[in-house]
C-alpha cells in the first residue's frame, strides 16, 4: 500500500458515476475480488462544469463547489494496486455509497472545509478517523 503520511500533495481521484448508490444500499463484491477495502471521503458536488484549465483558489472556490457529501469509498485493492488502476478498482457498481445528507455550502462555509473531522465506523468500531486539515 501507500504511506498516507508520506504524501506531499492532495490525492484526487474519480469514480465512475455508475458506482454511486444511496448511503444504506448493499455493497456487492464482484466474485473475482478478494481484497475489498473502504475509506471515508469528503465528496464535493460541483455547481458548474470545468471544461478548461482554471485557477481555483480559496477566494473563488465557492464559485465551483455547491455542496459536500460523505462518500464511503470502496476499492478492490487486488485490482487497483497491481494494475495501478485507481479508477478501475474504485468504480465497480455499488462501490460509492453517498449520503445520507447533502450539505449545501454558502461562501462563508468554504473555510470550514479545511477543518472537518471524518470518522468511519463498522458495527460501532472506529476504523478510520482523520481531518480534512491533514
């Protein structure tokens, strides 16, 4: 795997829209997948298309981001890691439960995005705890 403390940049990735399901939907593991992993992510809902290179700063971020949503990011690590295919390993159907809430943002909310605490639990046990400040 990768050492999350060694990164010097933000990790940005995409998932196929076909993997998106409601928060409480069952996740279906494909038969050939042996190592299914999960992480909590903060999803950004864009309010406009970005079709060319743009300079996006804290000052104009609200022009682009309409809302946030919690994403339970599932990955087939045995597909993703050996093939170095983030998109492929993360995009199987049902691998992107989102919600259950959509948090609409006002301009004054944008600075708060840098200090949100995110916690993922499985059957009441904390499996991941981090902050967007990291």
